[in-house]
C-alpha cells in the first residue's frame, strides 16, 4: 500500500466533515469533483499539457478528458519547465 493512502484517507475524512456542513446532500458529488479536478490538473502537469498522454494515463478517451476538464474548469497546465502548454 502506498504511504500516501493514509494521508489521503485523513484528508478525505476532514473534507467530508466540512462538506457535511456546507453541502448536505451533495457530499459525494462535491468530494468527487474536488478529487477529479486535482487529478486531472496533476496528470496534465506531469504530461506537460499533452492531453492524449494524460488521457491514456487516466484510462479515458482524450475527448472525455477535454470535456471533464472544461466542466471542472481545469486550466491548461504549465509544463514542468514553466512554459504554458498548448
């Protein structure tokens, strides 16, 4: 098991507690959105903004990635060198 699993579990518990107060009835949807947005942003950063490579890493179609990124308001990633990705 990854050493980050415990850390992630603690963060999820804390976030769920906050969401129960702020968005009752939408806890799962809100938490899933937060996780998916961060995941897509990270994978796009790792791939230097290459959507095809990012989609393959995530196990989804490139068009699905583009649609979800747009729905989640994920901005184009900067490459690891700091230049904006195209």
